[in-house]
């Protein structure tokens, strides 16, 4: 009986990632996708625009001493302005997903 279990059940459990060295289950899909490990933070920050690149849909702004690149798309919601109203020295509030020093904007208040 023990031989049957070790012959069929153990290899199946290992193939499914149910047994790990540490004793905790391992998710096979998380190990296969490195982007699943990367965390994104939703932030809302106010800052001053340093430079604008309308063709690439991005601008750089300073908040709390750090420079962040903000990217926007056609799905980004604009309040009190548009992408054409962005200029150096303008105060903006950006809400979006932070990854490193890049914010993918979901809402921009000019």
C-alpha cells in the first residue's frame, strides 16, 4: 500500500507544487510569472511639473524632493484641464499606480 502511494500520489503532488521544502504550498503560477511578484502602490500626490512630453504622453514632476515620471493614456481622467494645459511650473495632483519612480496615472487634477 505504501509503495502505491509513493509511486502515484507523491509524484502527482510534487508536479502540482503541493509539497515544498519549507513545508508551505508553492503556487506554480506565481513562480512562472515574475510580474506577479512585483507590487504596485496606488498613490495620490501633489507636485510641480518639471518637463512635459505630450507626444509620448508623459511628464516629470517633483513631489517631496523626488522626481517622478507620470504616464497617461486615453483612459486617464482629467479634472480642471487637459494634457494640452500641462506646462512647466504647474501644480498638479496625480492619482495612479506607482512602480519604481513611474506613476501610471488614472486621474490628473490640473
